[in-house]
C-alpha cells in the first residue's frame, strides 16, 4: 500500500464516519464502565485469595 492509496483510504474513512449519537455514546460508556468494574472485582478476588492462601493478615 503506497502513500497515495493510504491517503485515499483515510479520506474515505473520514467521509463515511459520523459523530456518534448520545445513545451510542452512553452505550459505549456503560460497556467500558462494566469492563473496568469487572476487572477490578477479579483483581480484588485474586489478591484476596493470594493473601488468604499465604496466611496473611
């Protein structure tokens, strides 16, 4: 892929792309928040289990 082809494809993407609606934005925000919370819970559980298995405080 040459520079001209890349530039054309970038221009095409910008022409087709559109600003997300409020509903779409909120959906992505919810999904992101759920993912962050899920990772936090998993991290907490793993740390808790490691401390419990090592006989820590």
